[in-house]
C-alpha cells in the first residue's frame, strides 16, 4: 500500500530534527569523541527505506544546515551526506538482504568514510588529531545502529510506511 | 528503474562537485561569510532547545533549596562583597595615582573598558575545536574579534556573529594564540592553545629566560586584539633541556573554560590620541 505522503515527510523531518538536536547536545570534551553521528545514521536509514524519494539537493541543504549548527567549515557536511547518500543509493538492493550485524558493519564503513572526508576538511582548516581517534564516532555509530534501526522499524510499522522498491 | 544507475551517478557527481566547491571557496575566500552569518540564525534554536535540560536543572536547583542554605550563601556573598569593596577602595587611590604618573610620563590615559554580560547557550560538538555559543549577537553590538572574559580571566574571542548569537573561540583551541607577558617582570611571549582545556603552551622561550612555575601571565595587548592587563594563565610546568633550543613551558588558563555559564564581552574604550 502507498504511504500517506504528508505523514511520511513529517516523520522524516521530525526524526532528522531530533537527530540534529542529539548532534549538538552539550557533552564534556572527553566524551565528545564517542558521540555517534546521529544525523548521518538517520539519513542512511531513510535513504534505504525511501531510495526513490531521496534527493541529493535536499541532502546538500541539510548538510549546510548541519554546518552552521555544528559550526563546521561550510561544505563539510554536504560532502559527507552526498557521498554517503550516493553509496546508499547504489547499494540499497543488496543491503536489504543483510542481517542486522552485517548492516552494522556496513554502517561502520559508511560512517568511517564520511569521517575520513570530515577529517580531511578539518585538516585543510588546520585542525589535526593524533592517530585514528577520528574514527571513534564511526564505531559508536555502528554500535548504535541496531537499536536505531529497531526503533525506526517500529515507528515505520506504526505509521505504515512501506519500503520503496 | 534500470535507467536509474547513471542518473544517480550523474546527480552524485553534480552535487558532490558543488559540495567540494563550497569547501574550497570557504577555505580560500571569504565570499561565503555573509551566507554563513545569515544561516547562523537557524543554528540558535538548536542550542536553545538542547539547553533546556540544563535550564530545568538550574531552575530546580534554585527552587528546591532550603532556607538554611540560602542564608548561608547570602552570608558568604556578603563577606565576599566586603572583601572586594575593600580592594576597590585601594584601587581608587591607585588608579588616581596611576593617572597622575602617566600624565607625568606624557602617556595616554588608560580608559576603563565597557562590558556586556552574555550567557552561554551551547558548546561545539566537534571534539577538534573549542568553541562556545553565546546568546548575544550583532543586535547587542557584538563584533568579530571581541575579547571574552569570565570572572577569573581571559577566555577567548568572538569569531562569528549572528543577529542574536555569537560563536567564541577559546584560548585553548589548537588554532588560537595570543601575546602575553609575565606579570612579574614583563617578559613577552606567545601562549598557544593545545586542544586540551587546561593547558596552554608558551612558544620560543629560551632556556635562560627568567620564568618560574607559578608566574602569572597577563595579556600584553600587543596583538591589537585583546586589551592589555587581563590575567590569562599561570605557569604550571617548565622543562629546560640544554639539548633543546627552547624551554617547554605549559600554563594553566585562569578562566574556567568548561564551567563558566556567564561571560563578559569587552568593548574597548576608544583610544584618546
């Protein structure tokens, strides 16, 4: 059955908004490195559910908004989102057959590649980090994924939003 | 459905290039600064909403407090006020004397700086950068480059201003450096941020320089950005290795970078020629 368009959009916007709030929630500096990339995870989830409706232009705008809320150099988050969005759009048919833990590993790769881009942009602006610490958010995101996917699947079932083919 | 592949790749290339262009433009030019300033109004609600839990806990701390504790705090504040007033009495005489001496030296008078109290509404989620978000912006006269203080010392400077919010770069950010001098003997040096909230490093201080653990560093005003004479840090550790050209010195910032809630924005008084 076709989902009711309005309710889908409201749900997507709301979840992205909540994820963006979680992304800027104040944490002590020691814990900040363990924060999962909530917005990126939510975007990955929705692109896998609604691949036909996802638009790169929207990802660009969302990324710009993230840049100003997070205080990153303009262009960093659009770059991350567009790259991850593209990988998701290319792979969604295959990933549907994955088990949760395989999905988690795949998400680890996606977020890690996004972090690599983010680290590159930050390094251009003169901020460096020792070792592979910048990949910790990817690990945190992968750990967070099964829970997030479970909760979102429930939400989706409740609002009767079907996967697009 | 099967024609979708190339279309997706094309869209990816198109928008990816736009994003890449944005990164490079914001890196090498300042064309995007006005865009950023306009967009920063969108960021404030996020910080205000994530600030709500803290506001609630602050409110409950204030509301559900026993009368005894309030009386105790009142007494503590009253005695503190007394101490500060005593210091101020001395200050008035010293300031007058200072003005007279400077007149004798034909130097310009040092004017008092104006301040504006601002409240912290958010911290940067990026572990690489030490920035804060304040609830005052260009509507209150805040401008880029303005120094920010807390009760104990210098905290940082404003790097981005929206109509009603401002972003502050802390002294401890790895990209920040400011000219300081040792309060005891006036030796000038530069204090750089290290990326850790409780230390600054002093660069290019030779092994023979007279600098000791416990020395107070104050802003020297040489960078034309920070007003002179505000406390910045206390020297915490000195390592003099004869094999190295310079001593390795770390200092602990005076300002409480991660605890302060209310900060002061300094408006420098116009210089009299």
